């Protein structure tokens, strides 16, 4: 399976492989903070970001949903969704 995503409504692709490593975590936190209820971020990376997922869990707690769509030697594709956000 290749690390490409088919567009889906309310799913926004974030390909971290093109972001400089020193900016990745900040960029990901910013992207998640821009999501609205019912939206997800499809995160693509060249490795399993376990420390990042721990940081996200600390920040968002039970509001964070993490769903692995692909995890193999080629990288990972993870859907991240924040639920229970206050309506804007």
C-alpha cells in the first residue's frame, strides 16, 4: 500500500514528510487546533510518531481520537480527530 490518500469530505491531509523536522510538532498542533467539530486530519509520516501521540493525548485528553489507517515499513497514515469542541 502506498502512502497516498483519496480525498474525503471533512478529512484534511497533513503530510509531515514535507515539513522540516524542527517544525513538525508545532505545525501539527496548529493544524489540529484549526479543526472544527466533525473534521479530521489525516496525518502521513515516514515513522510511527509515538512521542507526538503522547503529547497530543496530554493536550487533548479524551477529546482526541487516533485511528491508524496504515502502519508498515513504508510509514504511517493516522486519522486524528478532536471531538467535543465548543461551537464557534
